[in-house]
C-alpha cells in the first residue's frame, strides 16, 4: 500500500524554525517528484514546494521562497521541509503529496498524507 | 492568492447532476496545462478525483467526470449522493510560478 506519513508539526513562535518530515512507503520513491501543500484554518489549498526525484530540482511558492527549503533522502524514502523565519500566516496543516507520473511534475498529486499541523503564534 | 476561480458553493438533490466550473487564464489552463480535481471530505486530506482533465484514478466512480475547454474546466457529478458532500478543488501547473495553482474551492451540498 502506498503511504505517506508526515511528522514534525508543532506550536512555535514567530521567527523560529521547524523541520517537517514525510516518510514514504509502497512505491519507488526516487522515481517520483514530491510536493508540499498547506491549508490554513478554514481556507483552501495552497501549493508550497516541489522537489524532483533526484532532489536536484526544486520549486517554491513566492510566499515561502527564501524561507523554506525542500530536500529529500532517497536512502530513507523521506522528504523534508525546512521552514525558517516562520510567520503567523504560515499556520496551517502541511500535507505531503506524491506526484502521479514518473520523473515528472505537473501530472497531479495522487497520494496524500494525513498532514501535520504547524501553529505559529506568540 | 488563487488564480483559478470556482463558485463558492453548489447544491443539488440526491440523484441530480451538478457541475463545478474552474476558470483560469492564458498562463495556466489556457496554456494547455492539464487540469486536475481533488475532493476533500470534512476533516480529511484531499483525494485525487480527476487527473489530466478527464481521467479517473482507479476506484473513482464514473459518476465523476471532467472536461476542459480553452482556459476553463468543469467537474460534473451525476447521480449525486450524500457521501459526495465535500469541498472540491481544481488545480493546474503554471510556468509563471513553476508550481501548482489551486482553485478557490467549491463546497458541494446534497439537499
């Protein structure tokens, strides 16, 4: 069974840093790009970042560019989201999602984790 | 801020057909990028419903169908059922952001 399990969410203060992890199983991890998508309380979905299967190509939403860094460890089947200079508006559930097609972006997100909650508040 | 516009809500009686529109621009849907649709039941993670404009993943009932024309796309739900009550989001890739953009979301209510 294909599964994604996020972890690392927490209550933190503005300006602090946090690292999220997403452990994958049930598919050939290195062949699929991975994505982070977030959802603020009561709001819609917002794409945050994508990373290629090799980890060599990364993309970011303008709202997090320069503050967030996506990476992956294919030996551990895990993708990470390092978040720094966190703001109140970064408060959200953060979902990890698998790209549907091999070696591609844009093909749709066919498997999602349950999400991990990040709350930024003083 | 989303660049894909959806109606905030649609409703229908059980058994009826409802459609949800998704309006983009020439830099996303109109640039010939595929449109995908996601269903989010209350309190759960999103689920892929339609990919590449009109393709259903395995296990998705054929009551759900998608289409695309120009810079817009639509999701149709026929034979509406109570378990279809959820939020629905369209999404596509955009080169201007080098990333996905999601629609504003539509809440479907079964009367």
